[in-house]
C-alpha cells in the first residue's frame, strides 16, 4: 500500500477537497467595505445541499442572513428521500444546471438549463461557490454576477499545490499546471483536479479582482460527509474490538470541521476578507494518535489500537487510500498534513477540539436511517479485510 501523490489525490479527491494566483493578496478586512452592523446580508450559494453547503447555510442563518440556493435539486431530492422531509424548506432555492452541455447527468431532465434564475438585475451581497471544478464554469458564474455581488467566495483545495514534499508550505507555494487549460475531465488518476481548481481560482479573480476569497481546505470532516472518509474511524472504533491503525500515533494530521469552515466563510463575507487561504488545522500540531484516541473516548464500546507500519501495509493487498485520511508523512507526501494556516487564523479562522468533531460526527452517523448505517461504508475496509491484515501483522511479529 505504497501511497504516491497521484494515488492520494485519486483516492481522496479533494482532501474537498483535494497555487499562487500570480500575486497572492494578503488577508484584509476592509472596514469601510464590511457588512453594515445589524443588517442581514443576502447570500447566494452555488450548491448548498450537500456537505459544506448546509454548514454555510446554518452559520449564515444563525447570523441573521438571508440565503438563496442555486443547484440542480438532485442532492436535495436524495436527502429528502433519505430523511423524509425537505432539507431547507424555508430557504429560497433556484433549480438550474451550471453547465448542461458538457456536464449534465443523463437523467437530469427536470433542471432548467444554464444559469436561469440568476440572470437579470437581481442583486446579492455575496456568493459562495461550493460546486466549481472547471474554470470556464466558474468564470461564467463570476462574470454573470460581478456587477450584482460585493464578494465572491470560491471553495478550492490544497490539492492545487504542485509539491507536497516539504512541510510548512504557505499560500505562496507553486500550484500545479496542465498543458491544456481547457481540459474538462479529471483524468483517470484525478491528476487534473488540483490544477483545474487553481485555474478556477484564477478565473474568479479575473472576473472580480480584489473581491474574491479563494479558500483551500484540506480534509473537510464532520456531519453530512457522504464520502465516509473521516467518518469511518469514529464508526469503526465505536464498534469496539481490535482496530487496525495505520502508521504511528505521532504521524501528523490536518483536518477542518465542516462547521468551523462554514462559520469562517460567513465571517469572511461579513468582514469582506479576500485573498488566498489554506483552511485546515488546527493552528498547532495534531497527531494521528490523538484523533483515534478521541474516537475511543466517545465510543460506546472499548477498543484496542494495533499500530502497523507503512512498510508492512505496502506489502498487503490493501489499495492506496484504503485506510482513509491518514497518509505516511514521507517522500512526496511528507508535507501534505503539515500546511501552514497562519494566514487564515489571522483572518479569523477558529478550530474546535477534535473530540468535539468526533463526537458530533458519530452522533450524526447514528441519526441516519438504519439502511445507511447497516450498509457498506463508502471508505475504509470491511471486517474481513481488517481481520486478514491483523492476522498477517501478528504472524510477522
């Protein structure tokens, strides 16, 4: 299970995830342009019903702002079927497909085509783009709205960076590039994902210079995460017994609770914060062992962790990324979980404790329908695979 950068991006796909925009703008909160005190803002979210979107919605509602969601309605429909009720029945939703020509789903016959509903002279104070992957599409949205919004937030990814081998990288690190900047496929190994996100950042900035917050999260974790990448660990450890733990307790890890990210996005809108930011943490170091210990602390059943080294794991049949979130801090991935987030912290980003994140994630998982809880998780390994690897480890020892 030797993990290369290409394998890692392929299996993590956005880490949301998962570089520089020519000249990187510093964080600033222009008081004269900030949201007037006591006035609720009008915020448009491109997306809004999946993972990060609901966190932004909840944070904005708590601050007294008014939301409009623009999306195809597909995720909204699936969530309603899953929970038996609309996700946001009191929030205005405009259904449309940002790019029906090249990226429409074959059975998507109900969504109006294009940016219908966003055209005309209607204005919002800010837009949050949680669903942009191709620069042509992001550019089209930003150009359409540039004279009708004050602030544009684009959700990018730390996967934009060309090199992950050196710890402590900040927003000035070089971004990855691709020969054909018009390509609109991720590639079989998702190698286009990061460079395309970087191009999306540039497209937003070109349309609205000085008015864009390009936010680069690492692993976004917590409630509503349908990938199960982080969720696998609190759920697995909650079952109890012997748990296969990759690496060492001292391996670095960086994550961001979706609630923290949602709240900070709203803060950036209110304070008119613009620039490019690494959004992952915590500010200090977080160890992999601390994450799994937090899972044990909130679990219903006792468990033991059996730590297995990278060399052994690379000799098993487990594919890259089979044990999610963790990656060996060596070689070309030595710096992936050690990005510098000082700039975002200076701009107001805050982090809750990992135990809070784990507890909330597990509580959310247990609120899901039994069919989801009892089904196959979308990340991680099953009990048979785990038992086989544990047996091989003991035999080796």
